[in-house]
C-alpha cells in the first residue's frame, strides 16, 4: 500500500510521491493523517522558501497542524493504542536541556518541529511520530477540529504570555485564524469583553458572527486618548499594528506579540512608559494541548467557522496559495486520505 | 412614603418597620432594592446571633447580596445616574491604609460591610450607599442575577486565590450556592474539567443539570491513590472536607478554602508535602464585580438554577430559615419592593 | 525666619527667594529639608524646560530626591512626630481611583509629584507634605542616603518589573546613579551575577569598585550569539541600548526599560521572539520605601559612592549642570540648610 | 585502591566496607567525596529505620549533602572535566514525565535521590553520579560549603515557595541548620527584617551572631494581636509551631512549611482566613544550585557558623547521633577521604 506525501522538492513546487513507511520502533507511533491545516508558515516556505533564519535547502514535506488515527505502535509505547483518534503536537523537545527542565520545552534549542527545515511535516498519508506528541480526542471532536488545536494552542499561549486575567478587556488585532482563535480563547478564559480589529470586512464578519465586537483597523489614529483595553493580542503582523495597539492599552496593560512583522518594529516606548505596559513576545506554545482539547470539546471555542476551504492531497499547491488567490478565505484544510 | 425594612431587634426575631430615609449627601446614592439573596451568614446571625468574632449586639438589618435601581443621588456623585440598574458591592473600604493601597481593600481593617455588625444591610426598600459600591448592569440582566454577583464574586475570588490556570482539573467540594457558582466560574475561566461533590442528591442534581461531573461525598476514602485534580475549591465547610479534598490533589496542586468549618482543622501536612500543595485561605473578594457582571451577561455563568424560592419582605424570617426547613432548596431571594 | 527656596522662574534661571511657610493643617507635616539629590529630570527642566508632555509654564521649585527632619505636624497627623528623621516619597496619589485601589497608585492620573509641573519640589528649606509620604529612617542612616532612597526605589521597582528571581544573571546597561543602584538592588535580591556596561570609564570604575563585572558599551555587536543574561535593566536611555541589550538575553529573558530614549525605539522583535522575551516599561515605583530603607540600613546597598559633589542652595544652578560640566561626576547633592 | 563506604546493613549499625567502584559509563562521573553533611533524615534512618513511607529494608549508604572532586568521567560526559571541584545535587529525575517537563522535576515520581531507600548515598570515598547532578564551584569555595548547598537549597526553595518579596518582614521558626540558612536566604533576597525563634539558647546565639533578631519560642501566646510578619518559614517541625507562626502573619501573609511534624497538624483556619494567608508545603527544591553557589561564593550567605563538628568516615555513627548526644551542636560534617 503506498504512503503518499505532498513533497516540496524545492520552493514553489509540490509533487505527490510515495514515501517509505517503516515499522514504528521504540515509542514511535504511526498515525493515519486525517486533516492538515495550512498555516501561513507553510505558505511562506512554499512561495519564498524561508522564514527568517529557517531556510528550505532540500526536499521537505510541509504541514504541522494535524490530527489522525493511530494505526500502529512501537514496542515501547505506553499511553497510546491502535485506533486512538489523536491531535498531534508538532514539536519534539530534547527533554534534557535547561529550557526543557525549566518548563519551557518549546524553547529547546534542539526542538524538532514538523515542517520546519530540516524536519518533514504532516502532509503525508501516514506519519511516524513519538507517542508523547499525541493527545487522544473525544469521539465528538472532528479531526479538523483536532488539527486546529495547533493554532488554537497559539491563542492559548498568547493569552498566557499576556497574563490574561478574568475580567480583562481584550483587543485582538488581526482577524485571521490565529486572531479569531485567540479572541475565542480570551473569552473562554473570562475576558470581560473582546474587540477584534482587521482591515478585512470578510474577516470582521466572521468575528462578528462569533459574537465579538469589531473595529475596522485604522479607524482610530495611534496616540493617547483611546485607552480601552487591558490586554492586546497582536495577531496581524502588520508593520504598525503593535504600536497602534499599544496606544489602546490602559495603565498596567499587557501585550502579547503573536504576529511577526517582516521588519524591525518602531515603538514610542518613552511615551508608553507612563502606563507601565508589559510586552511579551510569543514563540509557539507549551503544555497547551489538554487545554485546547477541553475548550473545543466543551464548545467554549468553536473552530468550525475558520474552515472555509478543503483540498485533497493532490491539490496541496492550491491550498498553499489559497490566501492570495481568494482573499475572502480563512483556513484551508488538506485531507491526505481523501 | 414609608421605607420598610426587615429589622432584627435581637437574634431570632424579625420585625418589618418603617426606617428613616434621608436625602443622599456627598457621593451617596439611594438604591431602590429589588432583590436580596439570603446567605448562610444571614441565617447564622438570625439563628445564633454571631459568626466567629462578629456578634450581633443591637438591632440590625440583614442582607448583603443585593441589587436595585438608583432613585436619588448625592451632589458629588459622578459615575451613577438616577434610573441606573445596579449590582451592589457590599463592602466599603477606608481607601487609605496599607492594605487598601496594596490592592487588597477587602482586608481593610476599617471595612464597612452590609449586614456585618454593627453595619446594617440591604433588607430595606431603599438603601443609601456610596456610588463606588455600585456597578451598572445591562438591561438584559435581572436584578436577581445582579444580586447573585455577590456569591459569584466569592467563586471568582476563590479561583483567583487558587491560582486557577486554563486546563486545570478542578474539584469543588460542596454544591451549595457558592460551590455551584465556583464550579461555573472555574469552567468559565478555562478549567479542563470540573467535578462537584456533595452529600445531597438534590444539590448534585443541580450540578449535573449544569453539566458538571458529580461525586457523592464520602465515596472515596481520604488517602493517597486517587489524585485527580489540580485545583480544589472547598466550599462546604464540612469538618473533614478540606483534608479529604487535599488528598485528591496532584503534584503542585492548589486549594482555596472558602467554606468555614466551626472547629480547628486537622491536616496531614507531613504526608501532603510530597505533592507541594499550596493552600490559600479566602476572605470574600476584591475587584470582582466587573468580571461577575461580564460572566453573567454573556451567559458564561448561569445563576438561574440557584434560585429555588422567593419571598416578600414580610416573609424574611421564612427566607432566613429556608435551608433548615426545606433541605432540597438552594438560594432564597427576598423582594423588598414586592 | 526666612524659608529660602531655589525657585526657577523660567527654564535656565534659578533665584533663591524667601517663600511663604504656613502652619501645617490636617495630615500635613513640615520637613526641614536636609538633602536633595539632583536627578536628570531636574536638569532637563532647567536646561530645556520640559520632559515629554510635562512642560514648565510658570515658576517652579525643582528637586524630588529628598530627606529631612520633621519640625511641625498638622492636627490630624498620626504616624509622625516632631524630630523624626524621614525619607520622603515624592508622589501623592488620589487614593480613590481604580489604579490606586488596584495597588498601582504610582499610575494614578491625579498623582501630585514633587518638581513635576505644576507641583513644586524640595529645593526649599522647609517643605510641607502629607505624613503618608514620610518614612522614618534609623539614626544610622544619613540624610543623603535617605534622599537617595528615591533613585534607589527606581532600581527596586525595575527589578520587580523585570520579575527578577534569585539566581538570575543580570545585565545593567548604563552606569549612572540609577544603573549603579539597580545593579546593587539586583545583587541584594539574589542575582547570581551582575554585569554593568557603559561608555564612561569613570562610571565603570565606580561599578568595578562596588564589585560588579563591567563591560565597555559597544564592545559586543548587537545580534545573536552572545546571550548571557536572564534579566536586562536598561538604565542608559541611549537610543540603541535597548535593542543591543535584548540581544544579550537568554530564553525567557526579561527586560525592564528604565532609561527613556528621546526618540522612538526600533526593535528586531521578530527575531527576538524565538527567545520569548518579556519587556516591561517602568514608570517610577510603588510601595518601595520600606525596602529601600532596609537595604541601605543593613548595608546591602551602598549609596555612598554615588555622591561625588555637594552644593549649597545658592549653588543650585551649578548642581543642575554638573553632569555636562564635569563628565566624571555622578550625583550632585544640594543641602538647602547648609 | 579500596573504596570505603559507611554502609548501614540495618538501622542502628554502621560498618565501613570496601564497595565496588566501576569505570563510569555514559554521562556518569566519579566524584572523590570530600565532605558530607549529616541531615536529620540520615539520623532518622539510622535510629528508627524509616521516614514516613520511606523504609530501609536492606543495606544502604546514607548521606546526601555532599561535594567533591571529579576523578573520572564517562565517555559521553560533556560539561564536566577531571579535576573539577563540584557541589552535588542529590536527586536525579526521569526527565520525561509531566512533572519534569512542567519545571518541577523534584516531584518526579521516579526521582532517584541519594540516601533515600533504595538508593545509596554519598558516605563513600568515590561516588558515581550523572554529570547533570554536578555544579562546578569556584576555587574560593570550600567543599564543606559546597556540601551545604544542599540544605541551603531547601532555604532558597522555601523562600520561593513562600513567594518572598523584597521588603518582606520574615519570621523563621526553628534555628537548626535549615532555619539558619533559610533566614540568611531571606535576608539575601531582600527581606526588610528577619526574626528567628527557637527554644534553644545555643541556636539563638548562632542566629544572633549572624545578625538576626531572635525570639525565644513560646514567649508569645498563639492568637491574634501580634501580627508582625509577611512571611513565615516554619523550619522546626515542632507540633504547634505552624499554628503559632501563622498567628504572627499579617494580612496577605505567606507561609512555607519546611519542618515536618510527626503527627497531623491542627490549624485554626476559620480564624486565620480573615487575613487571607497562603500556606505552601515544601518538598526539597528544584533549580537551586546555581543560586546557592552564587550566594555562598559572594558572601551573601555564610555557611561557616553551621559546622560545629567534623568526623572521619569511621566515626559515622557518632556523627549520626550528634544532635541527641550534644544538644549544643548544629551540623556534623563527615570527611570520607580524611
């Protein structure tokens, strides 16, 4: 039986190939991949071949938002059984360094992360991965929802990095998938109110349908006089979004920067210091999957409205370019097993 | 126009009397009281005349869970207008001591608290209170729900004292009004799952109807081997409940003690220390009303199932003895203006 | 008996004048001012007439780092007696707003702060101030040391804002008075090691004499590869110091920005995010005087080496321009009572 | 060359035997043991054969406070070289479980800890241990001081568990080695003042010599009216010490329980709750060695006054019974290599 994968031999090209699949050893597990969400990072690797210091310099399989069903387990696997439906955490830390033991394994220098060069990702029919990356999902949760526990984890971690407290007034800038999920997380963690801003009416519409207040980005000039938020979750990566958002923070405000602008960011820190703002940078997440699954399974977060398009494995290139081809889109899901 | 109040001349007696109502001065406001929840402390003052070191030694008006509509304002009032529908925070701190300035005004030695001797409470048709104790509620929120923002605040603060984090597995012991509200708060703040235990099948039924897992108190012997919670919210005040609940905590577990047992508590601390448990005592709340209103207004907390009985002001004595007369009851609401 | 003050009628001019001194009322106290430290903000008001949005638009008395002896008390004073030797906290909050009650009175919108327009400062022989701004010092502490509890408070608060933990490796950029004090505080709070950098060999020499490792600013190019600190305390205000310092932080590093650059700050946040840095802005301090006094009184912080020059009240203009006239200087102290 | 060890074949007996010493493999290192501090747990295993659930049921080598010099390294050792002088952390976690990855490896269910049954300890001339348990000490630090980094770590962790903040007023109950070290740590981390209490005048004398205020235990009756501490570090294990100490805490006070009483502890929690005390249990420490070494190396903590008696390996039984034989003693050090 073949094991088809969407291989990117070099950036800009996708070829569906049969790739080897060996018996799992040690604590490895074979997961039949049911759904893979397309992330902006996948699109960047496909269209320009790099993200910051990570450069594609050989064939790679993309995709790291994923879920599936376990079809084989290695001899030392303890916590997972064949047949289990699982969400997959894409990063595997060394479990040995100072960062790992300090509780921040996501910053491990030796982290192996799906679809981050040189490591292959999940756009394959069967994926081999350590059992410790797997989290069993309830029967009621779809594979698509389980795959989206990955961007949802970004939202959870952003709220944690921002020190979100119950009752906080939250502003989310950027209504893409991560922004929409971060907004839902903020609400699910007790935020008093959540305002979502973006330049896209399509995306603001999805935010409004989910019950959020919305604001067209750019309507309020950056500067003092409009402080209405305790927490800012910057999820757009737009060059001026962080500075603009920081102006909206109240005294003691906390900001988490999730979106990554392409250039250096200029900030009026000497004017913002009177408010004693705290700005936290965000690099993925740690310890979030159980929370993500609980929030989705209980309905406190609804990932359904994010999925606007679905693709077969052969249509991977179309999926990777969805955002530029169809601006009124949100999240593409690829179904490697049809 | 009379201003009727349910006065307790001495414990065990309630008389409805017309009490003076003067024009509001300074930042004081007159609130037409629409709903007053009966708390266990009201019942204790009525039945035995004291709670710990607080002793009733003169006529007093009970009731501190309350909401109403503003009918007059003092000359210096800035934030409140006649006609506003408001939830009322019952404690007024000095705003001058070390505790107040440190952010814990609820521990102010000079706190004046409704229905705590020698201060009168809210079982009156019109209540005079400082505008800073008032929080405007949205039109969609009932006065009963607004009154229950007080016990809800206890639940919010218990979660905060316990250091509740998203994804925590939470055990609530005691399914009375505070326990049910604390459980709902834990869920609304991102708890992964919440188990409620009690000895009353009636109360466990209400918990189950609200979607919680339930456990009959006493079914699991205290001792090691059943650790399944990250957070314990002890809301029963039963003598052994705290020790029993602490055994259920996992490594790094955190407990908040809300219920107040009548005697000293014996705890196996030398055996629990291997888990590095943190135990936080709880004394009411601070800074919670905006959060409480947001959680109720958005439907994330449902106070409706708590209200099992309603009473007119003349029936105050019946309301105060409801729990002992009708075990299958939960929360009594008194309607001073009918 | 005259009450001489160094009045600045307009920026660039100082005149010693006799100013009125009335009997203290309420909780006010009259302090005979023994020592006033000159801060960079005093110098800025004197040389250019403004700092950011604070503009001098009338006669003002400068000086906010101060200590003295109580010579008279108002009728409602409770905690202070005539003869007390006191350090003075220069900010008086409203004690009524959300910020004050939340424990961050230093961000109070109505804060009245010595020598911040339009409020007069401490360059006067006798200062009237609320008793709650006073902290009695032990006999062993000099008035100069007590006056320097103000910049020391900046250092304490910077460490708190940076979330300094015992064992942290700390980098302090800028070896002016605040930098030297912040470095001493970091060591006094358990930092494993503290490195101080500056461009001035004179200032690095003072840091070295106090036992700190030193590094000439600019010796290490900004960029990855030199991460050696858990905490950055940026105390120079130099335009590039923050970015340069952030590169030196390790994973999970925390930075507090104390120095205020004159322009917007450009930061490579997208490259720093892999380390999940937290950047905290700093606006003075809160709740720090007892700590400052304890650290100085016990010898854990030594403010002595900071004081390089002393001036009489008539020499105030010289004191205010010391830094530009004599680069190899540190802190000027003015002695209003000779 | 023999490798002598003080073996305890069964409780109450010590025999010096030659034990096998193999070549180190993997990341193991051979340390020539220079100093071993005697802990109360060693004494308990020797005199009664158990501590709580840990029971000696076969020959065991005691001793876990230790330091030495590296004499051989395994083939995979990266961070340690022959000749290194090292302090030794006695616990080896699995580095794989939820607790390890959450940053609390000290609570790992599979922790292997020196001298805790069934694992042998350090009373041997040459000890084989993983390099990750070793911390290189500066030349200026003695091996005795390095060995005492273990009880010092308990003090560091107690302060961390108590949430010690700069400026806190600290009460330490119990002036044994851990209490004295905890008091020194509290001071080294910025405590405003530290009071040490005990029943032993000898031990209070050592505390006084180190500059602490002292108080004879029992002089103040438990009960309200004497609140003078923000933090309690209970290090005595005396049955009533915790309750007595909790009464001394002020509003918002935090207590860490380090001493382990033999019975359950009875606490007046319903009366203490008005102060909103937080009580944290303590189980050893995590991540503390770098801090311990820095505090000792810089002179901020002085372990010298603790060492009152020294013993050769053959005198191990005398060392283990020192406390009962000579009440005016503090810490026994055993020198396995003479």
